[in-house]
């Protein structure tokens, strides 16, 4: 009887797991927040009121889902981690925060993981969180719903080390019995969960690239890879998932439109599973807080033969797409 309150106190402290390393707590919070953002993305679509705004022409759109999911992610994480730098794609608005968009949960699965040794002592000031509340906005507005992802990437000292991806419409073509949506997370040095590496066909070369942001450089670089098949689909997160799950051998994007929030989470998960993401010259991407946002050197993501793709990149394209 006498010991019960102390025991209860102890179990509450364990549930909060305040002793877990910052990186694990941040990823655990990001998993819960990305799931919440995914529900917001579906709710806005179901409402039929997309609230589309052109940020930079008809191929650079923002919807109510981008705005509300960004609010959910940035507000939820900054309240829990006030000293961590968080950079989101969308400009903050001066509207009152909708408290129903906030999420305070921590994924137990993540908290149970063992943090890689080299990331155990990470401090708030070492971290930048890169947030793409809705990747594949153009496709979202056109109903290519499985191209959409929510991306939360964690960079430590300028390197992408952890990522969370929610795909709100995963399985949406699989019929009413299927579970809609999935969340994947990974930490470099630990592995990735919620997604499995599958090997692509060995007898052909499948390359994936942009559907809505193509240009001469993109076309020339894709042709140079002599693909048997080209998957033109939306979203940086979605295309990296195609590479991870063996639907494509390489993601080739030889133009500057992709930003740090498009690549940070996918790069970390791909890397955690043994793949590689660089610019089209083979340089590692940088993610420190003062870096310019566009990936001006383009994007190349593969599992194997990375150097082969780099070697086939035309000199004229390399000269036009500088880091
Ligand atoms: N020219 C561009 N202008 C704005 N965003 C771009 C551009 N090119 C790529 N992106 C971003 O990179 C993602 C991957 O590109 P793509 O789908 O064309 O392959 C896009 O979904 C978009 O992210 P977002 O939808 O979050 O704005
Ligand atoms: Mg955008
Ligand atoms: Mg994006
Ligand atoms: Mg976006």
C-alpha cells in the first residue's frame, strides 16, 4: 500500500521516457506527428475544399493540406523541442494555431530502439529538422494520391541521419478491406522500419523521374541512362520509396527544383537501408541551418551502380546543374 504511489510515479516517468537520447525522442515525436499530418491531408481532400494557391506558377502550388499539415508538424515539434531548429517548406501564417492539429504522442516503437552510439549525445543545437508537410502537391491536386508523402527529416551537423515518411494514401487502390496509409522511419546506423528493401528486376533498367517538373536537362539525362522503362511520377519521397521497394533502379532528377525538405527524410531512410542519395555529380547533400534551400546540383538516388549513373551523366547537363 505504502509503496504504490511511488511505483505509479515511476511508471509515468517511464512512459514519458525522459531519459531517452534527444534523437530518439525527436524521431518518436516525428512518427506520431507525421501520422497526424497524414490524417489532416486525407481530411482536407475529403472536405473537397483544397484551397489551392499558386506560389510560383501552376507547377508550384500550395493547398490547405500543405498549410495545415505544416502547422501540425512545426507547432507540435517546436512546443516539445523549443531549442531545435525546424525549417518547413511553407511560410508560417499569422493565423491562430488550431489546437486540434497538435500532437503530443511519442512512438513507443522508436523509444524502444537502441540509439546508434555516435548519435547518443546529439544536442539541440546540433539538429535541424527539415519539414515537407506535403510532398507531391501538384499530384495531390490532380488525384494521384499515392504520390503524396509527409516528410520529416532530421539532420545532425549538416548530415541527414534520421527520417520519417508518412504516405497517407498507401493502399488506396487495394480495396475497402486494406489499411489506408503507412508510416516509415529510419536512423542511419540502426535501420529502417515500416518499409522493406525489395530488389528490382535484374533483366532491365527502370528509372524514375519527375512527372510535373520536366525540362530539357531532365529529358537528356534520362535518355543518357538508356532505361528500358521510365516511371514519371510525383514527389521526391514517393520516388525514393520506388527505389527502396525495387520498383525502380534509380531516381534521376538533373535540375534544381528539389529542396532540402524534399530530400532529407528520404535520404536518411534510403541510407539507413544501404542505399545512396547525392547530387548528380556525386556530392553529398548538406543540411545545416544556413544552407541554401534548393538542391541546385540535382538528385540521384540508387541502391547499386551509383557510379555508373554518375558516369553516364552528360557533361552538358553537369555544366548546367551545378551544386
Ligand atoms: N520546379 C519546382 N518548383 C517547386 N517545387 C518543386 C519543383 N521541382 C520539384 N519540386 C518539389 O520536389 C518534389 C519532387 O519533384 P517532382 O514531383 O517534380 O519529381 C515536388 O513534389 C515538389 O515538392 P512539393 O510538392 O512538396 O512542393
Ligand atoms: Mg511545394
Ligand atoms: Mg516536396
Ligand atoms: Mg511540399
